[in-house]
C-alpha cells in the first residue's frame, strides 16, 4: 500500500468520524428502530457514496460545482430532505420492522447522499490530491473511491452497532419517544449546519 493511499485512508477516516448527516441519522434510526433498519440505511448510504464517486470520476461533479444553479438546487434539496427526516423522526412512533420499512431506510440513506453536494466536492477537491499524475486518472479515482466508501461503510456499521444497543432500552414508549425527539432535534441542527457549511 503506497504512502498516498495510507494518507488518503487516514483522511477518509477523520472525515467520517466527524459528526454529520449520516452519523446523526444512523444513530436516530438504529437507536429507535434497531440494527436491521440501521444496516438497511448503511446499504443505501454506501450505494449513494459509490454513485457520487462514480459520477465524480466521470467528470459530472465538476459540472455541478461550475454551475451555481445546479449546486444550489442540489444543496437545498439535501437540506430540505434532512429537515424532512428530522420531522418524520420527531412525529413517528416506533414501527414494527418489516421488509418495506427496511426498503424505506435504504432509500433514505441513498437519497441523503445523492443530495449531498459536499460528497461530490470531496471527490473533486480532496481526492485528486492523493492521485499520481503519471498513472491513469479514472483508475486511480475509482480505486480511491472504493477506499473511501469502504472506510465510510465501516464507520457507519460501528455507529449502527453502538446505537443499536440502545434499542432494547428504548422499548418503553416514553423513553423511545424522548430519545427519538432528541435525536430528531439534533438532525434538524445538522441540517442547519449543513446549509451553513455548504453555502
């Protein structure tokens, strides 16, 4: 493993352990709905990050960054979707887990990351700094994308496992509602922070 890949791996880890929309939403879902819902969300997030990485490798992310209208459209779509998730978490009672609810969490994890302009910017602003100019760009971009998605997925799985340990404690409806509303409030604050930092 080259020095640049190791450096990129550590950079990816530092980025992923910084609190953000994925971390907060995964904690909300896993603590209130259980680990299966959390794992379904992780699968959606992983596909979303992989898709954005592929799009960036093909150069589409640069077009979005170059277009203020497209960037703002994507940015506000992401902010509004985070607010929707916070509102839904605030008002929802715990639901029985079934295949359809897992599909719902998968889709939410996917959409949250497709509407995250910071993910695209990471791929076009941070990732190229770890690439070797003497090697094929697309191959390196895809390889580093795989490294980043792998690190992100591992961090997200740890969050699900840790937050999921709270789910049995929250089987009491009153405690479950309180925890859900606290985490939903935090997700709303993350949405505000997201809007501020992506401006």
